[in-house]
C-alpha cells in the first residue's frame, strides 16, 4: 500500500511574501493530479514544500498521514522524488551516473551500486528512449535530454509519490507524450503523481484531476473537463479562452490571442 | 553504462598507489649525495645492515621526513581542493585560490609569533592554522552568500582579497615579532617543504588522516552536493550536517598542511581537474585518487624543486604555481565561455 500526499491548510511563502494560503487538496495513490496556474503563483514553491526542501508558512504536508518535515531526509527521499525543471552541474558526470544517483537514498553510506541498481537505471533510460545517452557527459546534453535524464533518475528512485515541475517544458511532442505516458504508468502501479504543467490540453489528457491556482489560492479543482472552463481560466490567467470537447470527450483549451484592434 | 565497480576502484587506485611508491623511492634516492635506488629500497623495506649509517641517516632522517610531509601535504591540499569544488559547485575552487590557506597561514604565523613570546608548544601552530582555515572558510561562505549560490568571479575576488590581507598580516606579524629572517617569510608565502621538523610529522599525519577519512566517508554525499543543495536534499542527504563535516575536514587538512609548508598553491586545482578528465567525476573514486595523485604530485614537484637548479633549492610552491597558474587561467576562460555556472 502506498501513501497519499495531502496538503493540509498549507501556506506558501517566498522571502516573507505569502503566495498561497489555506491550501487543502490531496493526491491519492493511483492518481495523477495537475497543478496549473500562471508564472510566480507558487507552483514550484508548493512542490518544494511537499518535498520538505522548504517549510510551509502554516499548515503541513502529510505523506500517508505523516508530516513530511518529521521524516529523515533519507526516509523521505525513498518515498518522494522530485523532477526539477532543470539542473546545471559544472562537473562532467555521465548520464548513467546521474541516473544511478537516484538509488542513493536506498543505499548505505558507503558502497557501490548493485547489478540490480544498474539494471533499473538502464531500464529507465531505455523506456524514455535515451539508452544511447548513458555514457554521455551531462554538461553536453540539450535541455530536453537533461529533462529526460532527470525524469529517469526520479523513476530509479522508486518513490511512492512523484513530483514533477514542468517535466515536458523542453521536450518535443513525441517525448512529451512518452513522458506523460510514463507518468500514467507510474500511477497505474498504485503510486501518486503531482505534475506542474503549462500545457493545459496535455495536462487534461494526463491528469485525473487538476488544481487550478490563482493569486492567493485555489480557483477551482476537480476533473479537467469541469475545471478548465472559460470562467475559471479567466480568473486564473486573466485571459479569454474557449474549451472544447475533443472527439474522445477530453477537454481542449484554446486561448484567444488579442489582436491590435482589441 | 560506465559505473563504479569494485574492480575499477581497485585498478585505478592500485595504479596510482604504485606510482606514488615509485615517486617516493625516486625522491628518497635523489639529492646532492648519491644513494642508489636499490639501497633506498633496502633501507625503506627491509634489511639495511650492509649500508653505512651516514647513508641511512640521509635517507631516513634528512630526506625521509621531507618526503613524508610532502606526501601528506600534497594529499591534503589536493583532496581539500576537490571537496571545495564540489561543495561550492565551482571547478576553480582551491584552498589557496579561495584564501583558506591564507587564513590558516596567518593564524599559524600568529601562533608562531606568540609562541616565541609565551612559550606555546609547537603543536599549537597546526591547531591555530586549523582555526584560521576554519574562520576563512566561514567568511568565504558568509561573503559569497553560501549554499553554493556564489558566482565564480565573486568567490575568486573574495579569495584574492583574503590572500592579500593574509599576506600583509603575515609580513606585519613577522616584522613585529622580529624573529623572522626575510627569507623565511618569503618561504612561508610561496610555500616550501625545506624547513621540515620531524616532530611535526605526527600531528600533521593525524590531522590529514582524520580529514581524509571524513571526506572519503561522505564521498557519495559529495556527488549529490555537487548537483546543488536542493538536489542533494531530494536524494536524501542531510545537507547542513554533511556540509559542516566536510568543511571541518578540509579546514583540518589545510591547517595541518599550511602549518608545515606555508602557502603552496594550485595543488587542489591541478590534481582534481586532471583526474576528472581521466577517471570521471564520481567522488567515491575521485577523492582517494586525488589524495594519492596529490601526494605523488607534490613529492615529484619538490624533488624537481631541489634538483633543477644545481646546488640551489627552489621552493616547491614556485613549481606548483608555474604549473597551476596557466591551468587556472585556462579553466577561468573556459568557465566564462560556458556562461555563468549557477
């Protein structure tokens, strides 16, 4: 049985400024939840709070009922993995080495990766179609390749909860689809995923539920087809947009681009 | 997929260890009075009854302590460089460049100056140097905003200022105390292994061993810290405590090294950088390899320093600076070409 991730009255602050207050929502095992909202609204900050990299101004984040700030770093890293937007490392680690670092919380202080660790890493790389990058120097990767590498590392970490910060920002459409399919597959194994995304239509296809954030708090939360509607999008993004049902029933969001005459 | 296996560890470290042994024997055999290599091997490893006492004294009492301290100082400075580079996420970091050695030297000289007045034990010099290194490291973190967010140029400027301040302080103290010959101050500032005392070896060896073991134990954490604090947190590293231990370990090693050799520069820059190109960045291999290579490199440099000018000795710091200076400029240039290393 894997744990759920519950935000309980969470207040997100950056530099003493309150971004979000009184946030209540949960990500349950087997579920992919999308976190949507404009830049600077506090999405990344929420992920940092969920991974205990940052303390909330108020409230708490519960992992299977336990406050994440009470768990040791190692214990938490075995259960929660975060895929950052990007990573700059000034040292020539190999892609394979970086991915194997995902096994660190499962290993003793001293010791080397086992055969099964290596097999896991190789499998993750292959599944994301970057098996041929294993021996490449990470300082020579493109943004998209780096993003796939970081995702592979998070999969190798084998967590109960996966936090993804715009995991497809640098990816082409094919790789976006592949990454999101992997996120779905992860949830299908009874784990929970929380994904920050700016691609609303793709998020709608990936997520069971979405949480739409506006300035200060949640604008709407629920099934994508219910949440991603013109009125809520206007409040969250200050834009005019239309929502359609695609032939398969899923919602497609089309923003209106203001012209010079407007 | 390249991965760190037991056999790879054993192979790389075995080759380096063999090289260090050879360099050590060469260093012991080299000098004004000729001692043959077979005699040196006999003296070091076993039965030396057929070798006259004067030759044995030259190898064991004159060259021995100097070579031994060279090994320790080289291992300490090189490993400290590798640790600083990972912690600060800056390939240009080095105890000398960052001014940590300068801080240690200033404190060491203070202890030496006061020691003459207040009859402090000689072991107070390495302890003071350790404290000075620690203070300089703390200041460095404070000035740079800490947490690996510092820009390379900001760090370098901080180091330049620390070094200038420390050098001025050293010269000032030495003048006030009035017991230093001009040339001895010069030797402290450029870094040397020529005034080595046998009784220093014990304290230095213990400090360096303690520092090395701590760094080796935390080498996996260092891999993760090199990715940045948040990445390390997310991969289960208790960042604050591991960083504190690593900084203590490096300050201890640098303090010990500086207390006996002054300001030898660039060893911590040259050795880890060259090794990363050959064996990669995994600190579980890089750190012990750096310690071995640093040890060999400094003894080799010192052997060159005492033989290259016939009859006269060059301070070993001059040799490392001649190699390290251009490398530093090259690395700086490359870092700038790549853009800010955030």
